[in-house]
C-alpha cells in the first residue's frame, strides 16, 4: 500500500515560519555586529522559537492527514471535530474512512 501525506501543508508551515525566522536571525547577527548584545540574543531566541512552532504545526498536520491506497481500497485519515450549527464543538477525533 502507498501513502500520500499532506506535503503542501508541511511546506506552507515551514515557509510561513522559516522566512520570518531567517529574517530575525539576520537582524540578530546585525545587532551582534553593532555591539547590541541584548537585542541580538532576543532576536535569535525569538527566531528559534518561531521556527520550532512552525515545524511543530507542520509536522502535526503531516502526521494526521494522509491517504493510503492499494489492494483495491482507499483509506482517508484526518483529524476533525463534530459540527453543530456550523461551529466545531467537542474534542479532536481521528477519522478514517474508506
């Protein structure tokens, strides 16, 4: 059986967290270069946290959303909530369907 993961969501999360993270790292390096140590440390720590948050969000989507096919059947897995009057309520549930 073959599995298709949500690669687009993974790349999107990395892009939205990685690009600003790299900018913050460059600003931190510039602050170090000019002798402002406090600003440089805060900038680099903020960039690392920003990148880790994006990586965590992207990997969570990647792990929980996939399509598996082969041997004459298709299985779709996703994580969602019940909807009541158009609003999501309750706990997150893993759903697999054929």
